[in-house]
C-alpha cells in the first residue's frame, strides 16, 4: 500500500546510498543491498515521523517504475496516519 520507490546508488567505497524521490529528506546507506534496503525502511519511518510532528502533508509514494520499493511497517504507518489526522482537527 505505502511502497515508496528508492534509488540505490553504488557508493565509491562500497555499499549503497539510498534516497527516496518522494521523501527527499531521507537518505541512508548500507554495506550491501539487503542492509541498505533494511536501513531504508527504518529511515523512511523516521522521516515520515518528522512530517507528522511538523503537521506536514504525508507524501504519497509514486510509481515504482522498475525501482526497488520500501514500505514502512503497517502498524507504524497506521499510528502515524492516526496522529497526523488528529493534528489536522
């Protein structure tokens, strides 16, 4: 449902840098693809949490268009949306 596409950029020194086209404030890295994607999921949750805390509109994910995707934990996302909606009242 909330599958955000990521850009996996090979790092010169090894590993990958991960960026989110839809959440440009979120950047992370990992020593290999699996670690980079796991770190990306954690970083995405943290980044979206800042949107909620600041009362900003949560960015919707764009089409993956062949890129890998990362999803925040469903329960974490539901709690974030609930808190975001309560701030809008």
